[in-house]
C-alpha cells in the first residue's frame, strides 16, 4: 500500500517514477462515486496515478463549513486501493502543506472569479489555486482530473495552467449523480435523508431548462418557481453563463457554449450544480 504523508516521500517516489506518464486526482477526501470515476479514468490514461486527500483550510471562507467538512481517510484509502492497490495516495497534514501559516497566495483570474462561487465565497479560488499549485509542484503530473460539478474551479484551473505554461493537461470529467439526480458531493452526507431525497428537484429543474430553446428570463422564472416549491432550499444564485468567460449571457444562444449554474443552501450545506444549455 502506498500512503504518503510527507512531501519528501512524494519527491523521492516521483524521482523513481520519472519515466512514467502520471495522472493526478486532487481531492479533499470523503470520496464518492464521482471521485472514483475520476480515479478510474486517470488509471486508464496513465502509468502512475496519484490521489491527494487534503482538506485545504485556505479555500474555506466560512470556518463552520471547514469544521463540518466530512473526513474518512481509512475508507477513502480502501476505496482507492479497491480500484488499484498501486495507486499512490498523498494525505498530508496542514503543517506539511503550510509550514509557516495557512494562508493563500494571490492569483489573477481574468475576471473568472468575480461571479458565482467567487462572488459568494471571497478568497475561495485563491485558496484553491494555492493548494493546486503546491500539489502540481510536488507531483508534476502529465494530466490532472477535475469534475464538472465545480465547473468554475475547472475553468479557473485551466486558465491558470494556460497562462503559466504549466505542462499538465487538465482533464474535465462529467458530473456523476445520485439515483435521484443530485450531483455527487462530499457534502451530501451532511444532509438529512429527507432533504437529500428532496434535492433531486435541483437537477430536474436544470434538465427542464436545457435544450428546449427557453429565453433567459423564462429560465430564471422557472428556477425561482421550482425553488419556491422547496422552501427549505435557499437559492443563492441561478445564472446562464458563457462557458469560457463565465460571464452572464445577454441571451441564450443555441450556437454558443453556455451553461446554467445554480447554488443553494439547505440545512447549512451549500450545494452547486450546472448543466450545458445546448
Ligand atoms: O475540488 C476539490 O475537491 C478541491 O477544491 C481541490 C481541487 C481538491 C483543491 O483543494
């Protein structure tokens, strides 16, 4: 079993793996089928696979969100090694990744951080890029795998990799959903059974709005009405957005790459989801 806790150990192992194509799946643990799909894809496409498990404090703007974040290291390692016992797992401590002070660096985002998660969670994407850059520096992967549930994060990481000429291909993977359509997230375990079942309406609503030529204002009205029928769920935002710029579109255009994004809070848990409009 290859479970590493120290950057030095990662460095030594990476020296020995130099000849191999490597894939990285960065996670914050509490793994679900969505993560396992990323890991399985990384295994198909690379000779050596690294999964990192680290609840990164600098990307949480809300301390109670960080405190509540689920952790299950032993079960995570078992699930990863169920896919392949040769997969390398790196699960460092906070002081290993932030020896001085757990503080984010400042990045420039070309405006991609000004909307949605970036607007609602100040500093979040600086925290994400701080840890992703440290992990890329340690592992130097040929490919890194990210899920489309966190689509804004994915675009921000792609933009950073392009701008900084980092020789890592960012592979985006489709959202994996629970049986009722709820996008898989480590946070789903924090929901009561009843709310988790009810939350299937989020994807039903997005699906209704996609691909049927609805106007933007009609989409917003449909989403607002759907949430009004589920009063436990606060709608934080609903936005039709251009996939590349992440700016709100003026109108829905079937010939352009556009998506609907929603964020909601329920039982103190933040849930996000999105769907391609065309
Ligand atoms: O998507 C996540 O789980 C996290 O934001 C990431 C990319 C592992 C960085 O902590």
